[in-house]
C-alpha cells in the first residue's frame, strides 16, 4: 500500500559500516592462519547476529512507515491538525524567552 520507497539499504551509513566491518573481519581472519576455530565460530556467530538485527530493524522501520502512512491517508484532516499543533508547540518551546533585565 505504501507509495514511499523506503529502502534502508540505499545510501545508508549503517549498512555501509556493517558491510565494511564484515569485510575487515573476513580479511583479518584470512591474514591470521593460526586463529583458533572457536574464535572463528564466535566471529561468524557475531556477524550472523548483526545481520539478523539489521534485518529486523529495517523490517520494523518499514512497518512503522507503512503504519504512519495508513493513518495519514485514513484521517487526513486529523493528521493535518496534529502536525500543525506539534509545529506550534515546538515553535513555542524553541522561542527564546523575553529578557527582563540586563543581569
């Protein structure tokens, strides 16, 4: 239903960092032939956990975007008034207080 292209993999620093980390770990393991198998297994397990976590986060983020879009489409006027109210509240909070003296 979403017409927003939510692509967490495209031009994302987190995805690039994870890929770079995996490449560095694989290079490191290749450069060290005497690495114990237990350490290799633990590193592979960590890489798998990071990949699973990233997939879960990207799926939840996409679900959140879809849910917000559905709410906006279902109630456009309410969404507009909520956005206006939040904008007004933010502006009021960010506006500096008038000075009452030179102290």
